[in-house]
């Protein structure tokens, strides 16, 4: 990977023990903290329109999707509740030096019709963060394992505000092989939104990229984070970024990777401002000590009135952040996939490939998304 430092922020607020944790954990090539646990609460509220990240209008009510009681029923979770851990100071977060004032931002362009074909983000997928730690960077091995697990797409980190679009070398190797075997490749990147128009430029470069043989990405997802990860998030900044990026999607899915719509984020995170500019939300549903089917059902039920939904599940050990001890067991993976499919999600994927266990891979292989 061309970037010396890369980050991936993931949704988290409060661990099941009640201890407050940072919303996101920086990802670097020299350290390996994991995404923190997303703890959410079941309710019948759905997302209210928001204009800033601090607005708290009362959410309208709508019944969420119910969790499936089918062949993959609710599962018991080992390692819960996690043991108490002393609080740790939040590490410093990088962000751009210059913040473009909102008054200087262009108006978001008019929304365009949504992509008709969501197959590139349908079915089962896996997230690739560090290619060198993903089957050793061997694209043949990556595609072979993806086929064994009956995956339909790969989500690959390729850019951010710090380094721009840096993923062309890996994409040149991966995408033609993936396409030959029927796999879609979705690029993803981290816009800090200090300069949404500038972020749209490197995002456009990634979507305009073509391999020497003419292959391109099958879609793109912007990872829309908050100030805890160094991002200058507001409804206007997110809308400008996505609106300016959208023309370069050229009919392919433009996705927003978003926080799970729990009772807190449903009122303060600008889902409604982003929805007109995206084809799909990809919600980070890292269940921790919450029943995975319940967590998936809530995210689908609350976001689907705004846009189609793809859900991202947990495939890593939360213990290093003071959360639940141990990686999710295989039945948790199956349960999450089953509720996502039965609940109407376009697809489901997992963060992240390099931390998947043999038990988790076995469940991915066994569950067929029809």
C-alpha cells in the first residue's frame, strides 16, 4: 500500500459495561488497534432529518425490522460482559491543517437518480484494509479464498484526505483477476471533509481509474466519520462531498459507510442529508455484547426508509479496546448474515479480512446468500 499511514474509523460509543469509549480508533501501519464496540438500544424510533451533527429533533416512529427466528436463531455470546478496564486517553488524531469554512463551500448539486443495479454491493463481502496482511497481498490467494467463501464483492481501501488516491498499484493487480472470477471490487476511502470539494477530487480519481486492460471499480464507499476520528463532519460537508463525487460513479453504486443508527446517532448523525446522494448506506454494525441479529435488524429497519442498506458485521476481537473478550464465534457470523438477508439488506460484509478466524471463515463458507 502506498500510504505510510492509513486509518479506518469505526462506530463505537459505550461498551456494554457502561464505560465510555472513544467513537473511533485510528488504524495505522505501525499499530493495530481494532474498531471499538458499537452498543445500541432497541426502540421503535427511526431516523429524523438532521442538519448538523449536534441537532436533536425528535425522531419519528416506525417499527424496525424484526430479527429472524428462522434456522439461525438468537445466539449466546461468550466473553460478556467484558471485564472492567481503566480508562485510557484518546490518541491524537491527524486531520488536514486547513479547514475550508462552510460559508465558502459550493452548494450541494441536485441529487441524481439512484443506481438501478445494486448487485456489486449485494450478497456477501469482506473488507480489505491492509493488502499486505491479506493473504500476504497475493491477489490469486485472495480471489481463491473469496470464491471458497462464496463472496460476491471485496471492499478495498484505496484513498484518504492525507494521501489522495493511492490504490492504483494494488487495484491493477486485483481487479482484473477478481472480475475474471465474477467478483465485484468496491473501493473505499476516508474523507476528512475539511475540504469536501478536494476530497471529491481524489474520490473521483479513484472512480475514474482504469487498469491497463480497461477494468474499473464496481462502486465506491466514503467512510463518513466524526470528530473523534479527526473528521469535520456536518450535514452540509457530507452532502457537498457526496454530491460532487456522484457524477463519477457513472451508474455504479456510490455508498456511504455510516455509524449504526442507534438511539444516539439517529438524532445527531446526518443520515438524511446524505441519503439523496447515495445508492446505499453501509452501516457499521459491530455488535460486541449485543445479539448480532437484533443489531442487524435495527440498522436495516431504521435506515431502509432513507436508502437501501448494506450491513457491516464484526469479525475481530474487541478485547484490546476494553470490550468483549475474543473474536465472534462462527454462529454469530451465520446469525448476522441470516437476519441481514431475511430483513431485506442488499448485502452483508465483515470488518476485516486480516483478522478473520478459521471459525468465522467456516461460517462464511457454509452460509449461502441466495
